[in-house]
């Protein structure tokens, strides 16, 4: 962590992007080429490859929702995950990342997926169920059995280390 | 003139004054006409230049030189500038009128020549130069286009002044209102526009143009309206701004609006990052906003700070980076942090707490080691008399042959005994070396200081921990935070990722255990009975073992008196054997007993620790008894040796030079001089041996009990008849209680022994260092996590309390020996004194002036000391009482907060339910309401309609509320639903009864801005907007 550059410029990001597939990405973007990098390449980046949510991250930030990213998407992703991005923005995207089925609510199945990804399926189904119930019980403000964006933000606004963990350094 | 405008002008005045000194005054004024807006030229800027001449004169307009509106004010007094400004404002007002009619020219691509030409013109008049080049340019272009208009305008200026003044005074209030409304409207427009953007599937780029187009008509309309009102009030002839040619004043209001818009754009630029838009859209918006701001800002001369701003941003970034690096560095400096983190991630915080404790101990011992090493051992080695010069520094003749044998050294006798490691080696010379180092004093003070420092550190740590414990953390979102914020997105290394997965799993398990403990509601009577039974059993065990120890010690004392030679091996080692047998079996017994109690594992650990601690106290007791016996024996021996010494000395003198008594004493090899037993060294040796053997036992236990067992289980599992891994031997768990207690008792040994063996802290350092590595390795390699991984209490004050107790116990014998046993006569720094502490009074006599000694003797007078102690006791009592009351108050508040939070939550949930039910009701009434909505075209209509709706809402609230009164919190809940809490609870479904809003707040896909308040119709500030006003 220590030797990594922390503030990255768009140029550096561009080179990072290009390094993923030098044969696909042209050096100049003046004529706005329509280039997309497939998810396999994005997900194999050093910053993402150990992240259990890498697929979700790529899907959320990519325009087509399947993880294939243009340069703009790529910049977008790193701008949100940069240190400078404000809490609200981060929370909004975090919500999207944890909302596996894209229904704008984090429901119990989303939570179960999250837990299983976080623990690599090492908890028993009962434990997972208990955890999910507890989460809904804690964070659900309007008692509809699922977390809306507001619930999520309300909860995340007080989290002590959300800001320090939800960012990526290049 | 609206307030904002005034402000703006006065802001400019600073420029004004500065330039007045140079002789010229220039003001940039910018304004915007609705016409320009239409043409997408948001700005006309122009310059008012005021020349300050030295001649007396009245304010007069300058001759209109072709490019500027230059007004010359004659002022010789800068103070009067203020007065002029007022007139100037009027002037500006007029100028606004002037420009309305003039069609602006595009100014994007302007040639350099033109600019330079302008430059020349301007420099002739103004000294204020380059920063405003652009503004000047703009203004001049436009200037040229509208000279005709100006002429006309200027003729009317005199009349206008009056009108303008009156106007500004009279209806400032109404304007402010209007302005506010205008702002609101524009704000409303913006979100809806955004929403629409988001709505469009593509979302790319195209949004901007469309929204622009959407915006323009609206704004046009609005402005039209404003202008119309203006017109009415002023009773002046003007047409709508649609027509190009006719004049229309840009009012101050619009100026203010413009300023506001600039501010808004700026804010937009600043907060663009916060918008959850696609990058392309962001870029577009940014470009547009930047262009806008640049135009206006450039004209205003505010863009000058750009460079400085960029510099500042850069520095902030650098500073942040530095801070982070520094943090990293600091973490890297914490020893074994990574190892402990790794263990914590796999074994939970309870096991990690042992290692943290071990590290803390290591730190303490480092200080102790530094004290003894730096102030006692090193000076003695460097400046004291070398080995072999004194009898106490030489191995006696009888032991010389075996002094270097390994077995002897291992036993810390022989050469090791007569070394700097032990008390006996030190000489009683008052000062040593050229530094006149007071060795005995230093020795004494270090011994006392070690113990005092330990007390201080332990107590301070305890106090700090207690503080932390008192703070408590917010656990209302415990699981949610664990789920959503525990993964560290920074992790880019597979090993770290593995650790993180493990630690998250562990922390989940810990939390689940806590949760299950909370939920567990069992037969309270049975548990209580079992717990009492368990405690009874444990007490019995303790009492039994205590009696056994007492019995055995008594017996061994009897044996010792009768002489050990008559007895066999068992009798001689009875005490040790009993002790180790007890130490081996009792903890297991306690473990079995504690399973009866069914405590939370954390509490169970404490009980276990307490019980084993009590058992170990017996160990300590026997040890100290044995030591005291030995000391007494040595003291007896010493008396005999002393007597023999005089005989030996007499024989020495008599034998060699009987006749000459005045001759210098004959040289006898120091090795041949008879010695006293030196009980201090003996005590030191005992402690060192004990420490070493303790360390060896621990290591051997680790290697055999953990490592070999793990190897056996792992590899013999392939060819065994039952499952070794999950069956009988299995892998071992990490024994927290045993290890913690081992550490604590070991530390007690150090505290007791370090006075008589200055080398003991050094040895202990070695031990702690190696055991850190060995145990870390052993845990990771051969242990399995506990069955129920539990969370350690955040402060390990329990460990600390035990440590403090042991510290107290271990200071008792040390202090007793120092104070009441005379030091040996022929070894150690205090030899020749009757008591060790006499070194203090000796120093006071010799090294301090006499008055100091007197003061000291007065101060140590019991008449002074007793009241002082009394005072201390009283203050302690007082402080204790206050702290207790604070704690209670704290607890009370915490409880209150908690209950409030719970109540809030309950209320919210209830409200949500109500809302849902109400929604079902309102679904039926919805068509009707919508119908009425459409009917009402006028203001009043909608107002009434809304009022009706609200009434209905209220009634339905009440209807819903009444059933809820029968259960739940009762009438309170009903009341609060209308009170403050009502505005907090967003029942999003009520929005259904709203007229079809284009993508409102709280709907999915809307940028998160104000999550708490969005979507709620009642308390929303933008609700009473007058949509019909547009129509």
C-alpha cells in the first residue's frame, strides 16, 4: 500500500486503461473511438482482482451493465472510488454495487450474496440467515423488509470506516 | 438597489480605492439582459472608468471616446469616493438600461490584433492591466455595437437617477421576495431537468442541449413576467424583451440573480464530483459551467486567484499524501503489528489480545531493561573495578575448576555468579570512575524506580482503558457496518485478501456469538443453580489445593530442619512436584467446571483466569516461603563466616609479619579470601533460574504439546482407525488463560528479582522477544481457532488488574528485604551498611548542603507526613465519589439515548405501516383527486385542492392512528405523528397522490442529495410552488 501512488491523474488512468489492452486502445482519443474493454480484462486488474465484488463494480460502472467498460466508464469508476469523492456519492454507488439484482432495493437475497462473498461461504446457512435478518432489522427504517437507498445512506452515514475502506488507490 | 447588488459594488470598491491612488479608477460592471440570455450570450460587461484628477471639479461625464463609457469624477479626497459610489450605482443602473437594446456580438473567436489594439487604448486610460484583458475585450466589442444607444441613453441619465433611487428604496422588499421565488423556480427546474436526463436511457451527452432548450423558454417566460411587473411599477414604456430593438432595463435584481447564477455554477463545478452521472455528462456540464463562470468571473476580475487556487489544491493533495505516508510509517513502526493482525484475522480478537498484551509487556520490559542496563550495568562495567581485583569480583578458589563449565553457567553460578548480572558483584565504593558516579545510590534508585515506574504505567493504562470502556460504541448498526464496510477495497494482494476474508468471517462469527448470547433466554433458576454449584466446586478445589500446598510446605520445612540427607528423592522434591501436578490438573478441572456455568465465552475466560490465578497464588506463596527460609539460613551462615573471617585475618597477620603491625597489608589473591554466603546473589540466582526454567517449560510445551501433536494428527490421520483431526487428540486450541497467567507471573518474578539481579530484565527481554516469534508461529501453524470465536473486551483491564495485583504482591517481599534485612557484609553495593536504604541518608549528608538535610528531616517528621497522608486519602475519597457520580450520569444518559433511538425506530416502523395502510385507502380516492387537480387551472383552485387533500390526509392519519393506540407505545405515538417526528418519517407512497411529477426526489435513479428529507410531500420547502403561475 505504501508505495502506491495515491492521487492519480486522468493521464495516468488512461495509461492504466491502455495497458490493459494495448492492441485495442488507441493512443489518441481525439476522434473518439468506440472502444470497450471486456470484463475479463477489467476484472484482472491488480486493484480489482482480489475484490469479491469486482464483477459488481464493473457492472455498475459500465454503460452496458455487463462489465465492459469504455474509457469514460473507467474514469468514472476511479473517480468514484478515489479518495476525493464525497461520502454521498460513494454511498450511492456502494448501494448499487450491493444491489445485486438491480431492483433499487437491497433485499434479503442481495444480503445473502454479499455475506457469502465476504466470507467465501464459510458461514452456515443459519448464520447467514441470522446475519441478514439482523442487518434488515437494524437498517430498515420503513419496515418494508428491504433496504432502500435512504436506509442505506442513513446507515452508512454513521459508519466509521466506510470512507477509508471504500476507495481504491492506483 | 437590492442588497446583493450593493454588496457587489462595495466589493468592487476595494479595487476602486487602490486604483484611486494611481490616479485612475476603473470598475467593471457586468449585467445581463433577458435579451442576451435568449441569444445565449449571458453577459455583457463594460467598464466604467473614473479618472481622478487633481483639479477640483464636479463629477462630470467624460467625453465619450469611441470605446468606453468613461465617467470622470473629480475627487481629490479619497474619502469622498464613498459618496461617489452611490452616484456610480445610479449610473450603473442607467447603463443597464442602455444595453438592453443593443444586440450583442459573439465574442468567442476574437483576433489578437483586435485585442492588442484594445489593449493600447485601455492602457492609455487605465493602469489596471492584463488580468482583465478578456473582459475589456468583450466589453469593447459590444461597446462598438451600441454607441448609438448610448448616446440616447446618456441624455436621459439625469432624469433616471432620481427614478432609480426611489425605485431601489421603495420596493426592495418586494424584489427580494421575487428574487427568492425566482431562485426557487430555477432550483426546481434544475433537479427536474436532471431527473429527465437520468431518465433517458442513453444519458450520454445529448441531454445537455435538450435541457438547454427546455430551460430557455421557461426562463424567458419568467423574465418576461418579471419585466412586466417592473414595467407596471415604473409606469414606463417598455416592451417585452422578445423584441430586439426596444429598450428594457436590466435591473439590479437581475444583476443579483446573475451573480447568484455564477455562484451556483461555481458550486456546481465544485460539487460536480458528487453527482452520480456518467463521465461524459459530467464533462459536458463541467465545460459549460466553466465557460459560463469564466466569462463572468473573468469580467469581474475574480479569476485572478486561479493560480493560487491550483497551487493550494496541489499543496493540499501533497499534504494529504504526506500524512498518509506518515501514517503508514507509523503503523510500520509498531512492532509485530502485521503478525498480530494476521492472528487476529484467523483466531479472533481474544487470541490477539494475548499477543497485544505480550507486546505491551515487551515495551514495559524494554524500559526496565534500559534503566538497569544504562544506569547500573554499563557504568559498573566501564568505570567500576575490573574482574579479579576484589574478592567479591572473583570466583573463589574452590569453584575455579568448574567455573567455566556449561552446566555451572547454565545454573547461573560459577563465572556467571561473579559477574555484573548479580548483586554481589557490585562494590560499595561511594563514587566510581572519573564521573564520580554514585554507584550504590544509582543502584538503589534504579531498584525503586523500576517498581515505581511499573506501578505508574499499569495504573495509567488501566485508567485509559477504563476511559475507553466508558465511551462505548454505537452498536446500532453493528451487523450492517460489518457487512457493507468491512471489505477494504484497497486490498490488492491475494494474501492480504485471504486474511481479510478470514477476519471478516471471524468477526461475523464473533458478532453471531454475541447475538446468540443476547437472545439466549433459558431457565434462569437452573443456570443460577449450576453457577453456584460450579463456584462451590471451584472453591473446594482451590481450598483443597491450598491446604495441600500448606501441608507440603510445612512438611518440607520440618524435613529441612532435620536435614535433607536422611530423606529420599520424593521428600526433597515434594513441594515442586505437588505444585506442578496441581498446575497441570487444576486448570483442566476448572475448565470442566466452567462448562457447567454456561457463560458467554468472554466471561467464562475471566472466571477461568481468576480461578487459575488463585491457584497460582499458592505457587507464589510456597516460593516466597522457601526463599525466606533460605535467606534466614544464609543469614545464620553469614554470622559464622564473619566470625571465621576475623580469625582468618588475625591468623594471616600473625603468621606472616607478626612484628610489624604498621606495614601495608599483605597481598592475598582475592580468590583465596573467604566469603560470606551473600544471600542477595542467591535470591537473584533463584529468580533468574526460575525465569529460565519457566521459559524452557513454555517452549517445550509449545513444541511438544502443539507442534508435535499437530504433526502427529496431521500425518497419522492417513493411517489411523479413527479421525484424528476431529476425533480425540485433534489440534490444540490456543490456551489464552494459561498463557496470560504465565506472562503475568513471569513478570511478577521479574519485579521481585530485578533488584538482586540487574541482568534479569535483559534475560526477560530475550524471553519475550523469542516467545513472541515462537508463539506467533505456533499459533498460526499448529493451533485451530476456538470453537466459539469470541470478541475480546475492548480494554484488557482484567489482565491489567491481575498484573497490578501481582505487582503489588511482588513488591511486598522486595520492599521487606530492602527495609528490614541487613545486607551482606562482603558483597554488593550496600555492604558495610546496616540497612540498604541508608545510602539515601549518606548521600544527603555528603552530597547536599546541610540545610537540605535539615529540611528533609523536618519533612520526614511524622507530624507532617501523617496529615499529608490524611489529605491524600481525603482527596482520593472525594475524587472517587465524583467519578462515581459522573459515571452514573453517563450511564443514565446512555440509557436514555438508547431507549430514545429504539423508540424512534419503533415509531418509524409504525408510521411506515400506517402509511402503507393509508396508501391502500388513498388508492381509492386518487382518481377523484386527480380530477379536481386538472380542473383547477387557477391559483386558488390548486390551493384549495391541496388543502382538501391535506385534510383528507390528516383524517386518514387519525383513523390509522386510533387502532395503533390500543397496542404499542399508545397515545404518544399518535401525537408525535403530527409533531416533529412526522416530518422525519418519509412515507414514500403518499407520493402516489401527487400530481404526476416529472421524476421527483426519492424515486429510484435520482441523485442522492438529501436522503432524509426527500420524497416527503408535507414538510418539503418546495411544495407550495405555484405551478399555475406559469400558465
